[in-house]
């Protein structure tokens, strides 16, 4: 998701596409944020020059320390605004945090996604995991790192796996427990 209110300018992936770690997935049109940053840089420069001018005036006893402190605070405020806008600009491009595939794409190029709404779901397909619901009486032999074989109905193939995590509670109605496993 993103909290930017900007149009998607570049969408380099589609559902099912593979990508490498660090690869650009989505870029937003951040021209407005860039312009705000440029204005903030100019404001910072003006505040910095004013502060430096007041330091010179202080040497000639033309200003008091209070005015210098205010000028310094305004300079720091302008610098903080630049940092805030730099943080916004860093969100203008979404790069892949890991190697994987696009599981779901919820936006299109030229759209303006709503802030906070999911725009993309990606998965790391280099280390596949599976969620299984198994009978709770299997807990007598099934623990962390336990190895087992399971069959996938869609492929009619059997795969070896091992348990990486067990849910904390047994479902009292179905007498089952959810486990997470990794393909061996």
C-alpha cells in the first residue's frame, strides 16, 4: 500500500510476473512533491542566510540572542520540512523487497490509489510454505521439524515437507489444528 496521493506513472509488472530483489515494481508521478521539495529547499536557504546575517549583526551588537535563536529555529524547521519531503519522495517508487512473484495486482497504470489501500500483493516463491489443517490427534507425533508427505489434489503429486510452526490452539469443534510447513 501507499499513503501517497499520486497517479501511477509506471507499472512494470502484471499478475503472475516474476521479479528480482530491488527491481522497480511501481512508480508514482511525484512532480508535485518534487516541486514542494524545491520550494522547501529555497525556504531553507533563505532561513539559513537570515540566520548567518543575524550572527554577523550580533558581532556588531545590532541584534539580540533571542532573534538569533528564532532564526536558528526557523532554519531547523525548514531543514525538517526538506527531510519530510525527502521521505515522501522515497515512496514515489516501490521496489521489490525480495525475489518473488506478483500474486495480485489491485491497481492499473494512471490510477490514483486510495491512501492505505492495498495496491499489490507479492510472494516470495523461493521458499514455498503451505498451511495445513490436520487432526489434533496427530500432535502425538507431529511437532516442529517433523517430516511428512502430502498430496496436492490439483497436481495429483506427492511432496515432502516439514513443520515449521504449529498453531497455539486446537479448534474445539472440529478437533483440528493449523500448521505451517515448508516444502522439503
